[in-house]
């Protein structure tokens, strides 16, 4: 079963693990009014939390972030949640605001908000670079198209619209690995295996340590019945990230289907250390029980594998 990551719900524990976010930091942002208390969270909430984490990593004070969000809601019509509807970057004492995600048109400019100035008079428009060789501007526009693709998927837009957004991002930045992975997942869902594989491999060329690209290649090969290559890429994902729960889950399935019980048990157990409470954890426990029965009592009924874990987006 394919589980689109932008439609999935996440518990507070999962969110903290995904974003490497301490529990007290999350509670502090809620008390400070930067984000509402949620349980569970959706993909929209994850974007907001990632934006906050990026700004705080850039040492932008909480008070300045709050003023920035209030100013954007007042000055930009139609903006309800600036943490997810525009791109915010720390630039020393300033917050850099990227607006491309609100339109299908390529970004032609950027805004720079200096919240140190009285009454927020620092709202200044800067023209985008017109030189084709301005790599920095191209990367920013590529990122805006990538965010447009994410939002389009989240809103259930036609798949053709989502593809256009990711392809526009890649035209501007061919090394944008996350866009390559997401585009590959669209082709995977459409069972366009060659296009999907090409995207995932390009993502690995752009980022050799991209565990998700290896994981998705593993799913692709598994779907096509190529268990050896699937095994290789799941193991590669775990070499990069030993706590990649979904890779442990799918490896356990592969080993179990091949009758390699001890290896299957090991990966089921590792998976359950990382996920103890989800519906997938319940399946893992049932599969462990099947193995114990099959290895202790001969002649049990034929093994029927459960669903593989599929995660698509970067």
C-alpha cells in the first residue's frame, strides 16, 4: 500500500523524532503562540515546525519571529499561515521572505523584511537577478516551485499540475534531490518504472547519502520482483540511517518471505524499538508471532506476507 507522506498524520512523538525536536522546545513554541498545540499533526504542521526550527537554528529571536508572522498576515492579503504559505529564511538579524509558493508563475522577485525598523517600514522589494548565471536566484526559484509541488499534492491538485511544479523546479536546479524523489514517486504510483527509477537514481547522484532515495528504489525493485536489488537498497538506506524504521520493516518482510527467519526476527525487533504504537507495529508483532509458530511447530499454513511500507516524498 502506498501511503502518501503529505496526507499522513503524525503523533507528537513521531514529529519530535522526525525533526529531532526536544519535547520542551515544542511546548515552548506552543506557549509562545508560534504554533498551535496539535496531536496528531499533519504534513502542513510539519512544514510549519521545520520552518520554525530553521529560523531558530539561525538564531532569530522568538519575538522577532512573532512580529514577522503578524506583519505578514497584515501586509500580504490571503496569507493565513506564513510558516507554511511563504518561505522564511534567517539572514542574520533579518528574516528573508520567499513568496513563490503562492502562484504558478515563476518568482520574479523577493521581499526582505527588517523587523528592527519602527512600524515595520523595512518592507523592501528587491528585483530578481536577470542574468541566467545567477545560481543563487535560480536555487531560490527552484525551491519555490518545489514548495508549490508539495502544496499541490497536499491540496489534491491534478497530478499533471504537480508534475509541472517539480519539473519546473528541476529545470532551475537539476540537483534538487527532494524534487527528484517526489517526481519519482509520482511515476512509481503510475507504474512508470523506468521514469521512476531514473528519478531516484538522479537523486542519489545529487546526494549520495539520501536514505529515502535508496528506500524508494528498494520499493521499486521489490514491486518488480527483483528481491536482490531491493535488498541492496534497503540495506544501503540503513547504512546511512540505522534508525530508518520503514527500511527495517521492509527488510523483515523480504527475509521472512525468503525463509531467513533469524534475519527477519532481527529487523522486526529493530523496527519495534523505533515504532511501538502504530498499526504497523501491531502487524510487526503478528509477523513475529508467525515466525515463532512456523519455526517451533512444523506444518503451519503457508506464509502470507502483509503489506510493504511505501513512503514516497522527500
